[in-house]
């Protein structure tokens, strides 16, 4: 049960961030005078409430319930979204974010009183109380290590250990992996010994087949008084004893081979788990370090009385824990700098045609072997004249020709440099950007400050990932016909999916092979190119194995490309070193890794591969025919729900009981899929409250379609009113289950009866 709750919490973590981002985007649009889809915002608050109930977070559910009521009034036109109300909504979103972020320390948080009081005031029309900051956004000093308290029964205990000890553990595990490769040689030797013993046994069997003749000959010799008869009898006895002894040896060797095989398999499984766990200690999403910075920056701006909009991008990128920790304070200083130096008065922003709220974006991305952290604001931008004047006054500019714009902007990273007119809690001491520059240099990287387009400032921190472990997808590809396949790595952050394509998944666009795939609930066609062609071995055919083309779907910005390979091997967390300085195309290589057998493998650059794939003319011919796989038919259930948490719960339950499961995000998505692949679906489980087309509309469309009318449909929803149940059954629902009293046995029993 703990495993399924962890799975649901992970899904809820992703879902709640998606809903909060959409609500904040609507608030920003309204602030800028652009239209906002308040129906969508209301639905997201409703979905957030239901998802919080599914993972048993009543504190989040309370806030979401009040947000739902508030947005319902906005939709009905009974409440306007003025600046004060928008501030209350932002406060509520921040508190939800804080509650979810703190679940590890507080699994059952209480509802925040300030957000509840502010929302209740908005709903009642009373004056909105001022909110106290939830926590001081200053970086906390690192506490001294202290003994961990004794854990209570069933509680999770934490132990603080030094990062270098974790590094040593990870290295030891990887070294052990290489040492245990020798087990394969032992297994091969045991197998060879068993094979030799069986060959010897066949020779003895041949001799045994002649013992009848030798016994008869020995008898005749004895009757003739020839002493050779007695000797021949002794030989026959020895052959028989040899046969028995050899059978015992073969049984022993066979037993040893079985034990060795089981032992090797168990050791390999345990070692793989240990290796993954050890690497996981070092590699974490950027969310773990930077995830709370949006809330922190909003608290700083709230204290300063400044309206602000904060976006966090790319925080799902997996990065070495030590690298993130080294960037923690520098990124915070850079974010504070955007408020102190980028903020403008509302009048100045309106005059410049900007929204009243300052927009700040923190983005984390990997480019080749570099980690790039960008802090962007749309504020006043750098004042070159003022920076140069301050630099001259502090003796940072040498006499002579006036420096260029880039040289002037680099002055801001000097220790003690500040253009602030006064010292306050946020700025004025000239230490913020110097901390950023010093941290980047210590990590063998660099920091830069440049004007942003169309307005504002970009602070970019670029540091090498070469000193960090990264998850790498390992694949095999033969670069030329008849050659042994080579192993290559692809950064897993650029991998959008793994594909196993049948004949019907292939397409042709302008004479070039392509793959039909599902992406974002839609059918899309992407270029399909062999890796062998991309690496410069000339035009090559698509590799076909077991009737399938295996490919890696790469994401390069907004574009997708599929790269066909011979085999998909494994995803491993490996130490990525720099690319070799010789051989190969540098545009296609981002680094090297050392595999368990001490063989190096190239890590390829996803953007370079995508750019090469778009040139076309790299495929010799598509496979003539891809035979369909014949698999045992299992019932397929289509789950339709706009909540990722609910979809995850239902999908995990159904798959655990042997069903194949498709998922769709709303009724229109489901109807499109059914009209395309309806023959593959045996039953539909659908929510009622969904965007575009709700569950009732989906049910009506299914029952009105002659090709789908016999398809069983179960409505499973939080709408438990008798009128809703009657409406669903009148429209043709085969069953109606309410989520408030959800019992997975009821769902499984109902599906079993209908199928």
C-alpha cells in the first residue's frame, strides 16, 4: 500500500504543479489585460481538489475547495478578480506549493490559517487580512551535525552523511560491477565442463553398447581355458563402474551449473538494484534544490510590496546533487538581484507597455556536456552608462579606450560592485553577482549578464556536467553492414520515448521514412533515420529485428526526431567525461562514458543528431515487410480522466490485474481514439467532469455511433447526486460508480461482469 501511495504522490506532485502553473498563467494574462479562460481555471481547481482527496491531503483539499468556489463566482460574473483578490489567489497557490514540498517532513500538514482566512474573506466580501510571510526567505545557515532522534515505529528515519562517502559508495559499487563480470567467465567454464563430461559420457555409452559382446567373448575364453577371459571380465566391470561414476560427476556438474546460474542471476539483480540506489543518492531532479525558489521570490516581492510573476522551467532535469548544492546560493542571489535591480514602478511598466507585475523566469537545461541555468526578468534592463560610471569610480576600468558593451556588463561580477543607491535587506552590498561569478569559476564554468529581448536582463550560469554523473540511455548500432555493433550513449534528458515500430507505425513523408506516434494525446509523424546514417557511414537501411524497428524518440526544442538503432540496452547513471578531441564529428558528440567492461562509449549530442536527421536522404530503403507480432489477446480498458493522479491510480489497479490500459485526458481525446482504434478497446471507464467533452457527452457519442454502441461504458465520478446517476444510466452507461465511496474491488468486479 505504501508503494501505491508513493506512486500517487508522485503523480499528484506533477499534477498540482501543472494546475498551479495554469492558474498563475491565467492571473498573469488578466493582469496584462489579455483574456483568460476562467472555465479552465475553475476546472483545474476542481481537479486539484479531487486529486488532493485521492492522495488524502485534506489541507490542500480545503484550499482548493475555496479556490473552486471563488473561481465559480468569477465564471458566473458575480466576483471580479481585482488586484487584492489576485494576491489572495497567489497566496493560496504558494501555500499549496509549500504544503506539497514539505510532505517529507510533515506527511499530514494542517491547513494554513492565513490562506484560509484570506479566501474566506474574499468569498464573504469582508476585508482581506494581510498575510504574514510563511517563512523568511533568507538562506538558512547550515546546522551543525547532530545525532538523529530515535525513529518511532513505522516512521522514516534520516541519517546525515558526508557527500564524499556517498561518492565512495557509488564508485565501489561500480568497481564491484566490473569485478563480478568474471562470474560470466566462471559460468562459461562450468558450462564447458558439463558439455565435455556429457561428450565423455557418450563415448562411454558407445563402449557400454559393446559390453554384451565382450561378456560373451570372455565366457568362451574361460571355457577354452584362456586366462584372457578373466582379464576381459575385469575390463567389463571397470567400464560399468566408470559409467556409474561418470553419471555421478555429470549430476554434480549439472547441479553446480544450476546453482551457479541462480547465484549469478541473484547477484546481478541485487547488484543492479544496489548500483541504481547508490547512483540515485547522487542524482536528483533540479526541483529538489530549486523547487521552492518560486515561492521564496514571491515572498520577497510580497514583503517589498511588488507584484511579481515567477516561472520555473526544466526542474525535472536530473543533475548531480553536489553540483546543484554548489549552485543553490548563487541562483538565489541572482533571483534576489532581479527584484532589487529589475523591478520598476507600476507607472513605468505601464508606460513601457509591460504588464504591471515583474516577470521572473528560472530555467535549467543541459546543452551537450554543459548545465545552463538562466535567470531572466523583463524589468528595466542593465544601465550601461551607470555600470561604467560605477566601474570607473571603483577603479575597475583601466584608462584608455572605452570598453565595449560586453566588457562593461562583466564589471557587475566584481566583488563589492553595486549600482544600488542605498543598502537594504535585498541589495546594496555588491556581493550578489560576485557570489554567482565565483561559484561558476569554482565549477570550471562561467557567468554572464546580458540584456534580454525585448526588455530586461538575462543572467546565465554555465558549468560543465563532465564532473557529474548523468543518466544515459545505452543503445547498440552497427555502423556498417557486417560489422559488430557498437555501444553509444544518449543523454536521457533529451529522450522523449522509446519506440518499437511495426509496419503500420511507419509512414513516408516526401519520400523519406517517418514514424506515426502518439504525442500529447495526438497522432504525430516524426522523421525516422538510422543512427548508422547519422554517424557518417553513408545511406543505410532501417535496422529490422524480430519484425520491429527499434528507435529512440529525441526531443530537440519543440521538434522531435526518431533515431533507429539495433538494440535498446539500458539506462545507467554514469560518469560522463569530455568528448574525445579527435575522430568523429564534434557536432554529434557531447562526451564519453566508461562501461562496466572498461570499454569507452561515445555520448551523442541530441541536438546535433536532430539537425542531421532533418537533412534527409539518409535512409536506403524501408523494410519490405514487418510481420505482425502475435500475442495473447488481453482485455483492453480505456481510462478517461483529466486528473493525472486519478488516471495513475486506475491504470495501476487495472494493470496489476492483467488488463491492458489506454489513457485519455478528456472526452474528446477518448472519442477521437475510439473512432480510430475502437476495435482494440473492450471497455471504457470515464470521469464526468472533463474539459472539451464531458463524460455524459462522451457516453452519448459512443452510444450514437453504430461502430461503438455495443462498447461497455462505466462512469466513475465524484458527482453522486441521484439526478446525475439517473442521467448517466438513461444515456446508456453500463455502470455508475461514485469516487467518494470508491472501492477497487467494486470497479474490478464490475469490469469482470461486463467483460
